[in-house]
C-alpha cells in the first residue's frame, strides 16, 4: 500500500479522545472511595472495645497514619506510571513512606525471644491476612481498571505500587478491627499479607496491564493525561 494513502486513511479514522485527569486528582478520587469501602468493611467487623483500644494506644495509631500516607503516595505512583514522560521521582516517595512504616513497626516491637514465639503462635492473624488480601481485591480491581486507561509502560511496577496502595490501606482496617498490643505481630503477619498481594499483582500484571489488554479495552486508542 502507498504510504501517502495509508497516512490519509489513518487520519480519516481518527476520533477525538478525552484526556484523563492528572494522576494526583485520580488518586484522590480512588483514595476517598477506598477509605469509605475499608471504613464500612472495618466497622462491620469492629466492636466498641476494639475502637477504644486503638484510641488509647498511640503506638497503634501512629503506624496507621503512616500507612495511609503510604497508600496515598503509592496510588499516585500507580497512576503516574501509566503516563508517558511523567517524572519518575513520584516513585521514590511511596518507597520512603513504606520504609518509614516498617521502621515504625519494628521500633515499637519487642526484641525478646518470647516475642518471636508469640508472633509465630498468633494463629488468629490469618483472619487479618484474609482481610488484607481478599478484602483488598475489589480495590485492586478498580485500580487496575483506572491504570489500564493509560499506557502500560511498566506493568510490573504499576502492579507493585497498586498492591502497596491497597495493602497498606487494608492493613489499617485490619489493625482497627483486630487491634494488636504487639507491633511485631503486625510487622510479621500484615507485612507478609502485603508481600503476597504484591507478588500476586506483579504475576498477573502481564495479563491485565499490557499493550494487548489496553487495545482490547480502548480499541487501539489510549487516553493519556494532559
């Protein structure tokens, strides 16, 4: 086929595409909806005694504040990762926040050998892991749909930040509904749940966040940020 005719034919088939909002704006919308979802899910599993225990222990509250900040930064990085040319500095902040969250939990954790045995014996924490992984699944799905509207430049990176955003926020709900007096338990069990979520999301990123998936959704037309 003649090149000029090909260009002319492609030009005639172009249709206007509405650009997406900026990553920060979309991240705020997701975070508001996600917090409402986690709040409702948490309240359905929480007693008045659980809420009182959280309010009276600053070592429970502080890591949760850091976790929410981490989620906010991670979801922003998720949606920025599908925007060509966006600054990669946005990826640094959620990593720093995640490190601060882990450090806060580690600093407040008992160091005795008995603490390690207590962590291993905390079988009720399986419920928290289920709450984080399965309870966070709908949030991952919504975030995947939002990310697929951009360009899948780094599927594994996008998926990892999405999992961190969901995992840290779901962790807050698990900590409120099942408050722990030992942050070592939170660090071990909740950290493991978030790690599982990250590994699952990264493994599935090739099927959900890929160029072929993007073409199936948008008909070869990707909506990019302004």
